[in-house]
């Protein structure tokens, strides 16, 4: 089982990034998948989730209207499009199934700074 996050980087406030999560080693299309993040000195928090059929999505309040989660089951990929980024979005972003049952990947660092 492997989860590999990518797409992070340094972006100015108001900018955009799209993160990708590539899954392997488990029946990805059978799982609801979530994005989570952890900022320095803080605990992990939920960002967004998507059902296994991609019919249903839900977002943390801070992500609503700015972030969009999507998935491609044929490619075992989940995306997180992030717009209007703020300095407080700075964190390492991770993906996992919504039960956090898979081994964690290394995450991808997102830094929002001018």
C-alpha cells in the first residue's frame, strides 16, 4: 500500500495550487478518500473528502468555496484544487481513506507566503 502526494510548493497569498494523491496497493475505488493537513505545531485536521463514487464531497469550513476535491478512479488519483490561498493554509497535506486506514505517505508541503 502506498500513498504519494505531490503538487505542493511555495505560493503567494491569493495564489492557487493543485495537489495530487496517487494510491496503489489497495482497492482505491472502493474507498472514500480524504485530504488532511498538519501545520507546524498543530494537530492534523481534515480538509476535504470525496465518496468512492465521487458523487458526494464535503469540506472543512475553512476550505468551502476555495478548495475542490475530485478523483479519477481509473488512475487511482485524487486531486485537491486550492484557490485563494492564505498564509494559514501553510501545512503538509496528506491523503488517506476517510478512516485513515492506510499507511501515511510523506505528504506534500504547501507554503503560502509573500
